[in-house]
């Protein structure tokens, strides 16, 4: 149990048993499921944790309560890694009320078939407040960040924003790692599609005097909050975070890889500030998606495959467009010995993407890299360096 302020306590857990978060994202350093308790005349608990850690969470809560009983369980987000122990909480503390919005309670009935909520709920609307005594809580709705029922809780007294999944990251709290790297991978993997909604909640948050951000994953943020908020603003507006070029390729026999390597080397020779070189068949796909959103320029190199494109490239482009990839410059390298179609297919996959600038140079390799392709790669490198 850790103090965040003199009467706000962290009661979450670290999960080092998990290998894939949401069954999809590799988490080599585990995951944190955060929960908090505010001790006042009335006591409020904010969210529960994953089903596998209910016992540990209830122990942490008991320690923080020091013999007292909670008055409220505030449910900010109904995803099971945060809501799984609602019924256990209600059974242990039957006099406590559950605080949520109308969508929260509709979802609760879906997740817990026989849950009895009669007379045990406090339904709130956007902007409503709840007094705990000296602490005044304000509820700030954040729909589709990244589920429809999500709401933030702002402690007006302590200037603490409980931000649900926003400002979260992969990794347990005892992992020694850079915040931005795993927060970026988390954001673009899970929240990236909902940039408009994140922009909306950032505007709401800008009106609040915030000194601490308490997310449902990752560390409590207490210093340099402008840094984290600025990153979230860049990510959610699909802006360019870092100058550089990402080259993402797939290659069957090494010829497409060779073209990508020549381009990489020419960019480095020309002084490109950063060149990210990514084999989509071998790199973690979420890492690749993160890099594509981080940098302003992207080169896609792949083979024609069954009249389409190589599966890993198709997966990658699908992940980008699903997350509203936009405001970027893209170049294409295709390989096809007798009927190259990869460039056309790749370009077509971005037809609904906004503000894509296509390089004038498209490189078409027929089997192996030839002298004319070297000249094209030189021209592409020059375009990318403009």
C-alpha cells in the first residue's frame, strides 16, 4: 500500500503471470491493475482489479481501511481487468453503494448475470459531484476512451485526476523501463482509433487544476505532467512525435529486404535523424504500429503474394488504417517477378485514410534488385530527405 496523498492510497496489484494483455499484446514486464481508496468521512474505492488478483486486492483494501468500511465503490471502467471483483466487493461490504453512470450499470448486468443492484447504486451524470466530507469528487465522462461507459473522477480538493485507462502503459509497477515507449505502444494499440474522443477529454481536462494523474495501468504521475499531456495531445491528434523514416518490409527470398537495406543505408548516409528498420514477420506487430505513428514518414516494401500482398504486410496496414492512420508521407516498394501488384494493393488499402502524401517515386522490383532500382532508391531517399 502506497500513499499518494495523506488520505489517498494505492491498493492495486502487479501481474507477472500474464504473457499477452487482452490476448494480443506481448507484456514481457507484466501488467499493473491499479485501484485506489480515498479515506474521508465517507470512504470511496476507485475500481477493482483482474479476477486472478481479487484476494490480494481485498487484502490491500483491508489494510488501507484499517478497520473501517467503505461507503462507495466508484466504477470508472467496466473492462474485466478493472471490474472483475465488483460482486466480491459488494458481498464483503453490503452497505456500500456502487457509483457509475447508466451505461456502467447496463454493462454490469451483462458481465454479472445475477447481480442485485436494487437500492445499492448512485447513478451520476457528466459533471456531477459527490462529497466525501473534505474531498469533493467531480465525474468527467470520457466515452470511447476507449469504451462507451468510461468516466474519469477528479478530486477537486486534492487536485488528483483518476483517469481510467488514459495515461496508462504496459508493464508492472516494479518494471524499470521508460514510460513513453510502453505508454505509446499501449495507446496506439488500444486507444489509437479514438483520437477524436481523446482530444475531447483533453479539452475537458485542460479546465481542471491537476497535480497528480492516477491511471488504471502504469505508474501514478506526479511530476512534469505537461510532458505526458503533450504526448497524449500529439498522439491523439495524429501528429508527428519524432522526425525520421520507418522502413517496414516483408521478404521471402531476401530481394525485397535488400532493396529496403539499400534505402536504409542511403538515408543514413544523407543524415536522416532516425531510420527505423522493421521486418514485419519477426518484430512485435504492436511495436511496429507504434513506430509508424511515431515518425512522419513511412516506406512499405513487400512482395506480390497470391495476387495480393504478403500476409504480414496486409496485417500491418490493416492495423494502421483501423487506428485512423493519417497525416503521413508514404513511399512504396513492390516486388513481383511476372505480375507485380503489391504497390497498387498497398495504396488501395489507404484509400480512406486522411492526409496521406505519396512519394513521387514508387520502386518496382522484378525478382532481384537491378541498377535501375538502385537509381530509383536514390531518388526515393532524396524525396524522403526533403
